[in-house]
C-alpha cells in the first residue's frame, strides 16, 4: 500500500474512539473540504496504479505480441502434426494457452485462432467440454466467418461426446444452412447417424447438490444472548466420518495470483478461459462460470487491470461479500428507506434486514466483528482502504449509478458501501476461512502459464495420471479466502470435532469422532493441541481473534504433555544424555536468519547446554546432492541413526524423512534409483504416515500428501501391501479431497493399485 497516500488519509481521519462502521466512515464523507481532499488523494493513487500497469504493458509493442502469439500457435500446430502421441496433444494445448494469454488485449483474430486451435487439441485428448467452450469463445471473439463450418463441426462432435443430443441437434441445424464442401457434408451425415443413437439413450440423473447444502438435520443453532453468542450443537448422535453439514461460500477472494483458480467456483484443476479485458489476470474453468461471474467481474475488471487487489488484502473479500449475492439482492427491502441513516440502521444489529432470516445476505450481516477490540490505528487503516475501494467503484464502474437508479430516495450510497466494506473487513478478520487444497508441484519451467491439466509429463488421458506421478500432488496451498456465515457459527476448540473438505467454494464438515447429542460442534481456528503448545495457541488466538481460549484442552492440567511427546530429544552433551523437550520454539528447524542461514538455539533443560545438532546439519548438507547413489546411502545411514537423538514419534524426524523423500523422488522416473533406495524410501514414508496419524489423523490433506509417495511405490511394484489396508486408506483418507482431486486419486487407485 502506498505509504504517502495512507499517511495523508490517516491524518484526515480524526478518530477519537470507535463507535461503529458508519460513524467512522462518516468522518471521511461529512465535511466537503476534507472529503474533496481525501477523494483527490485516492484518485491520484488509483491513476498512478493504472499508469504503472499501462506502462508495464506498453514495454512490449502490439506487433511484437501478435508475432509472439502467432509463433506459439505455430509451435502448437507442429505438435498437432504428431497427434498420434497423446503427450503432444497436451503440449499443443499448453502452447495454445500461452498464445491465448499473449494475444489478450492486442488482437482478437489471433486470440480467436488460439482458442479454435486449442479446442481441436483438447478434443483430440478427450477434454470435450473444455473444447466445446473454446469453440464458443473463438466464435464470440471474432473467428473468421469463412472457417465457421470447421469450428461448428467441432462443436457438434464435442456435443456428441458429451451425450448432449439437444446441443448436437442445434449445431446440425446450423450446418445444414451452410454451403459445405464434400468433407463437411460427410461429417454432418455421420453426426446425424450418431444423433439418432444418442436420442435413444436414457439420460443420467445428477446428484442434487442443493439438497445436501440445505440438509441441517443433525445440528441446531443455540443463541445464549451472552458473551459466547450463538453456537452449534448436535441434535442427535453424529457418527464418525458422517457429513455434519455443507455450505457454499457466499463470497470468495483469491490469495496471491488470481489465475490459479476459477474466480467464480474456486476450482483449481481446470483449463483457463481468461478475461480479455483485464489482461488475463482473472480466469474461469468454463464458459458457464465466465458468464455466471460476468456481472460481478464488471465491477472488478478495472481494478485487476491496475492490480488494485494486490494492495488491499482482506478488503477484497469484504468487497466480494457485497458484490456476490450481497447488497444488490436486498434493494427491494430497502426501497422505502428514505435516508442514509435509515438504510444503515436496517442493516445493523436489530434492523429489519439484519434480522430477516429469509435473506442470504443477512447471514453475512449478522456475523461477529471485532473492530471494537482492535487498535484505533488498525481501524483507521481499514477505513482508509474501504474509502479507497469506494472511490474506485465511483470513478471506474457504474456500481453507484445502478444503486441510485434502483432507489427512489436520495441517499449517500458511497457512505453506506464504505461502511459495509469496513464492517465486512472486521468480520473477515475473525471469520474468513482459508481454502486449503492439494496442488501439484511442477518442476519444469517451460511455459508462460502453468496449469497442471495441460502438463504433458503427467497424464495418460483426461484425469488419469501416468504411473509413478502421483507424488507430484504432494503439496498444500492456500488458494482463497471464503465467507462462510454458517460455518462461522462454530466456536473454537483446540481439539476440533470436524475435518473440513474444501471443494471449490463448497465446504463440507465431516465428524472426526462420534459427537454426542447436545454436544457442541467446534472448529479449530489455528493449530490444534497435538501440533502446538498451549501458550503459542493462546497468543495466536488473542492476537488474531481477541479471545482467551477456555476449551477443554487449554484448561486441562499439563495440557502440553500431548504435544511434547512428539518433541523428545536426547541431549548431545556426552556428560548429560538426558531426554528433554525444547522449551523454546518446538519446530526450531524452521528458523531462518536474514542471510538465509539456520538460526538454531536448542537448549537441554536438564544440563542447560546448547545442542550442536551435528546430525541435523550433516543431513541438510546431504540433501543438496542426492543425485549421487553414494550420497543417498550416507543419508539413509544417518537417518537410521537418528533414533540416538530423536525419540518416539518425533516431529523433527518426520520432517527430515519427508524432506528426503521429496528430494529423492525427483529421480523416481529417471531410472537412477535401485532396490536399496526403494527399501529406505518405504521406511521413511511409513514413518511420516504414522506420525501424521498420531498427530492429525488419516483424514487430513497432510496425510494424503505423504501417502502419494507410497502409492507411487506400490504402482511401480516396489512395495507390496494388503488390499484390505489399502481399501481402508482409500475410503477414510480421500474423503477430504476436493471433487476433481478425488477423481484423479481414485482413477490412480483403480488404474495401478487395484491391479498391483
């Protein structure tokens, strides 16, 4: 955030004490001169951001970009010449994707050709829905009319493969009104014959997702009207692994780059359709998502062009809460409010809209906010950001024109929206949920845009990995923040009762154990009692959520015994050799100094000596040259001797095992590993898995990440297993994977493990 602008705005915001969001924002809107000055300051900042981005884009001229896009498309065409090799189809798709992103904003014809060519490659590989969408994009953008028969035939073929008789008939009708050459006429006849077969098939019924989202039969909300407010409890016995509830996020905002997830549904496994107006900084997984999000994105597109959301943090989620099924959905309820104050009163505690149980947005309005518990300086910063977003909406969008046109009285909508943004920031700081998913790590750097479904090294066919490549999906990433009003009702406990599954913008809560009737259903807001000490948990909760935790684990005498059991060391002082638990940071190996070196200070609490940790430094050094078989042997020997210093299920040993496996698996598919490697790798992987079970259980994505390595060894015939054990792991662990990742893992299981 620009410090000069922020300092000026803070100087104008004379906030003596915090009352509420409306009164705070009124300080910036009330008096004409200060209002004019702060608006001018915000406008100058926005124009500066816009100029910087335009300059960056102009560093490469239009003709150069067109030429680069055409060259990338030509490289894709060269790959298509070898389309009998499936990997070449994906390589072509990747190159066409790069061509699409390169052509954005400079040439519609080149852009449309990129989509059309990618459609053919996707069709050849078997991504029929994505190929169909690409054809539609090409036609909408400006595909040459003389080539229409080619692309409409392509759409018809995809409709056939998707078993969509209605779409197929539609495209055949269009083709029959065109002048076609003999080749196209023959294709039309073949498609007609297949249409007759398709019309005789029965349609499949789809699972009713909405009924699952509305199912609340196992829980109830209780309002204490006291300090703890509302909480959730079980209405009946809820069995372990049972789905307690599911909720679709009312709003989401990406963390980091927006091009790594669909901006509408938050999927992370997809083939991108980028917005061509904000230079591809927002992408969608399908044309359906693109169109569903069109209205919301119309108010954000200019902000993405100037990279505004990279500067406002959690305020982006606050804005999305207003735009996505928010303020615009309740305008009818506000139509008789004659003043700005009346509108605000209806939206706040006890107001008629706030209290309306039939309005989805009201659930967000009723969420807890801790602005009153924050420092005045923090509140002022959030107010400044709220004001900046309102100035953006006013200057670069038609949002306020729309609000004014829908309301017959003269109200200050800018003030109302600024106050709502501030309100939702306060709520998101304590209620915003992070969407954490498994994402693959791709080691090859040969593309402008990396989407794993298009990585030719990974796939045999759509959603089916090559043997030995599941370990590429052993990485965890936070991709979005979500607004989840229903889930937010769950209070915190350092020993959570449910395991969340994030699939796009839908969260599903699965019981981690049997939950008794009338027992409170709790969530864990930070690290739980088996992974972090009580004092550290309390400090995080008090700083971020402004409460002192009094859950059973925090109130239990010797509450740290549970976590300490995973951090037992034998002192390396020969005169001591006692077992101790570090009294400072438990996961000391994560410490870094400013120059990148480890800054480790582990003391024995018996003799007080600082640990030399030679075993750790030697291990770290060996990790840098594991391409050598001799180095790997030395590492295995050192790992086997770790029990001299690391006792029981030790967190540091699990980290060292996982790190070694991760590094050695780089050579898995190169043919350079031998049977001794596989034997030692299996030992390390099994230790990591047992550690995960002891600390977090088998139904968590960290366990699944470690499991990918073992599954690859099984698929390659390097480890034998009991089928019943594998079935149990499959049924229990994968329940928390998002739907697309579950499909990938289950296909891998069926392709290589069941047959092993």
